[in-house]
C-alpha cells in the first residue's frame, strides 16, 4: 500500500473525532439511527426496495417534517393480505464544472422503479419483483422467491437479486459501490442463504458472476457473503466476494460499521479489491467511505461524506478524494427534496477528477 493510501486510511479513522469536535435516511444511516436491522423496514432481508407495513408507517410518522392528515386512510403498500406494491422516482437538476471545459447543466430522470410482492404463504413464502420502468426501456432489477423458516431465523432466496456486500447505498456512484461492482444496478442470478439470530445477521450468495447476463461455459461462479453484528447504537460487519472468471479471479474484502452519537449517525466502510483479470498489479484497488448524518429535526437531515479511491495501490500519488455536502428535506410523507454539492480532487494530470457538481433532486417514494 502506498503512503497516500496509509494517509487516507488514517484520515478515515480520525475524521469522525474531528467532526465531533465541531459537533458536526433504503438509506443505511436510518438503520443506524433507529437501531433496526434492514429487514425491519424492507421486504428484502438485506435492505432496499419495497417497504414493509412497518417501514411504510415509519416513513409517514417519523421521517416527514409534517404529516398531511388522511384521516383513517394510512398507506401500507398492501392491496390485500397477499399482495403489496411500492415505487420510487428520482429526478434532478445538475450543474457540473470540469476544469478547462465549459460548465453543463441538465435535468435528469434518474430512475422510476416499481415493486411488487406476493405473500403466497404469509410469513413463510413470498415472490418479489423490482422493475425499472424509466428512463429508457424497462429493465428487471430483482425477481426472486424467498422461503422463511417457521421461527424466521433463516431463509433461502433464489432468482435474480442484489448481492450481499457492505452498505447498500442509494448513491450508486460511491467509490465503494463502483470498485466492487456490487450495487443496485448490477444484480446477479443465483441463490442466497440467510441467517437472522439475535444480534447476528449473515448472508451467503452463490451466483453466476455475470451481473444478470447469461453465464458462459468457461465462467466460474461468484461467491458473496457478509456477517453483521447489530446493537442498538452501533453495528459492525465483514464482507467478502470472489468472482471466478476466465481471465482470472476478482476478490474483494470489506469492513463496515455504523455508530449513533446523539443526533449524528455515522457510516464507515473500507474495501480492498484484487482483480487478477487485469494486467499485473493494475487491479489492486482501495476505496473508503465516511459518512455523517445529522438529524437536525424531524424531516431535516444534513449529510457529509468523505470518500477516497486508490485505483492502483502499486502506484504512488494517484489517489482521488471526493467530498459531498447534502441537505435532505422531507416536507411531507413520501416526498424528499435533496440539494447538495460535491467536489472531487484527484491527480493533477486528470482534469476530470477535479469535478464540481451541484444538484437538486426530487425523490418520491411509496
């Protein structure tokens, strides 16, 4: 590891203390903030996507600054005892500036997703589908069945799914999401075994390793797993991934943790990659994330992130840092407005790494 990498890791460990000195929400920080496991609010045991009845009630009563009174009508997502639906829309306006180029500003439709689940045997067997219907053509993200044990201590999942590895962030451009290739835009087809017992959560998935594309005769399998220990104000987890391909194995290891200190919820993750399918030593990467979420008041969250990426640990002084400051306002139930600024700082010879980005995003979900 280069000296730059060691300094980045040291900064990653010390920055929470510095921010605390200045007293500095399918979002993982909400789980840390509340002490819940991901499966408390989402039908997917590993988080993200459609919300449970509990998650929908929580979104209406605890996330919004103001609750529009709907009388006795409360959205739970349930059509009836056996069927439930949900959805997610994200659209934004972005201003981007790269050195020595003209600035750009654009309106974007990031995604529109719909969720549906059928509880064919209530509390035991359900089928779940996630379809991205916009932008562009429809695209299936997840489609699987889950069988739970009678005491809900273990489950088996089979189909197309997001793989278990570290925090499942909404920001798919985060360095820890892109270098591993494990995120909410790259599901895979296979089977997952899960265990939920007391404070412990564990998942092990075996999949094709082709990001939902067709497997080939010469392609091996991908193995993904994580082990998490959850307490009311903190949690810590280990994650590992091995993808066996015809050009060489790609392996990843991660350490992630969360901590609640008063109104501030912290997320941290460090991931190491070794991709043997790339030329010698060029596939050795490091990515870190430190995120602080300050719950100013109900419906108001201030998010600060510090990211670091070393795209080749064999080369000195080639790292990239990225900082983001985001204010999230949830004025009423199921509507969130996010506005923020992001600054990237990388090697001088690459202007694209010195990007400045401002945005305003509308997030509607149900």
